[in-house]
């Protein structure tokens, strides 16, 4: 029963992370199941209290995921949150129904330069907001 509850929680976490990584697009339930199984296999050691608090904060406040992902990518890139996001990203990239999201599309060079500048500014703003939010998110409750 306990393992089943943990598997369901991991599948729900996978669904939340998919929503973020796919830019709001829906994902298939089998992706969430693969994510839950992979997490159960790869992350067997008990996470620190701060990592647990961070994951719980993200589950309770999904709006904070992009901000905290950007922040921990800069200040603590080896956190459990980042490892889980990378794991799910690898699963999504190898899932036939989601490959189009990761396949580059041809575009004009000028448009590409503007897009890179826009994305860079957006990432900096997310990271700044995430760094401010991070101490509150990792607080053990």
C-alpha cells in the first residue's frame, strides 16, 4: 500500500513536471508511470530535509517551478529537483509522442537572434525571482 501511494505521488509529480517541460502541453500517462518507476529505481537514498521541503513547495505551488528551476540551476545544480527534471526530460525526449517538442524547426536567422535574446532575458528574470524565493521554498515545515 505504501509503495503504491509513493508511486502515485511520483506519477503526479511527473505530470506536474511534464506540464512545465512541455510548455503547458498535455502528456501521456505512460510517461508519468515511466518517471515514477525510474525515480523509485534511481533515487533510493533518503533526500535531505531541504530537498524534501523544496519538492513539497513545488508540488503545492506549481507556479514556482520555473523560478526555482532557474535558481537552483545556478546556485545548486545538483539538487534532487534538477536531477528529477533531467530524468523526465530524457524520458520525454525518447517518447515518440513528444519528440516534435524537442526537434528544431527552421526559422530566419534574425528571428532566431531575437528569440535567443528574449529567452536569455526571461531566464535571467526567472533566476532572479527564484533566488529570492529559494530560501522560503527550502525551509523545512
